[in-house]
C-alpha cells in the first residue's frame, strides 16, 4: 500500500475513534498505558486530551514528554500508533477552547479549575497496521 493510501486510512481511523490509548513513561522505566477521550485532532499531527493536572499522567509527561497514542478498530483489526511528545497546557485561552458542557463532573470549579489541563500530543511518526502488515511513516 502506498504512503498516500496509508495516510488516508490512518486519518479515517483517527476520525472514527472517540478513545485512544495513551502511553507515557513511568518513573520505574516501565511504560504506562491509559485510555483517554480524544477531544480534537489536527490531521495526524496533533491530538488533544483533557485531564486532571494532579494526575499521575501529567507528572509523568512533565518529567518525560515522550509518548505514544494508539487508535484501533477492533472489528476491522486495524490500528495506528503515533509516536511523539506531549505538552501539558494550562493557558486559560486553550483551556476555554476545549471546555464543554459536562466537564464540571471532572473539574467542579469550571474552566478555571487549577486541576483542569490540556494535553497536546504532537506526532513525529506513525505505524499503521492492517491485514498482517505494518507500515511506518514520518509525519
């Protein structure tokens, strides 16, 4: 499969997924994986998530920003792993941009809650899996 088709299929997969598995590096050197709600994407280059500033994940990304994000379609047996870095964002304008009704459940003080932050994942490369075949590509 050519790179243009891989990128197209990868974008379709990312756009169809509500959740992604996010990998960080733990203090003990072992990988940590967590399912997170994808709140927005910019092609394959950027993926945004919201989380608690006090979470283990945030402290891990502040210590080591290297990360991976994995999207999957279990029915089609396809997957996409993106490799890159995460930035923890606490800027009020960015937090407002991603705020939505219902967030109060997790952040009771609202959009200005100090325990509310945004994770911005920026991909450097990807690996698309389909039909027992893996294709790695740069982003």
